[in-house]
C-alpha cells in the first residue's frame, strides 16, 4: 500500500519520537486532510473571472453586480452571502 521508502521514513520518525508508527501515520493523514480542506476553502468560486467590466449588452456590469450574482450563485451560497 505504501511506498517502502515512505514507510521506512515513517517508522524512523516513530522511533525517534517514541510513538507507534500508527500514530505517526494517523497524524500525517489528519494534517493532509486539514490542509486539503483549507486549500479548498480558499478557492475562488467558479463564477470569478466569468465577467468582464463595462457593458455586457444589458447595462453596466458593475451596476448590475448584485443582479448577476443572484442569477449565477447557487441558492445556498446566496444565503451565506447575506449573513
């Protein structure tokens, strides 16, 4: 399952810190998942960059920003935005 060199390094860390290898693996996975969650939370919504400034055929985009967001954002994001 694990690359042998990774497993050897985990075992070395476990010996050095006096902890079971399973604890080192669990801690590593927890950090990975936490980091992945944080990175995902920092991603911009898919609509960012979708529009250019100026006229869009329906008027000035800046003046219509709220209207455009209401049309483009999923309902659950709109309720978070209004909080």
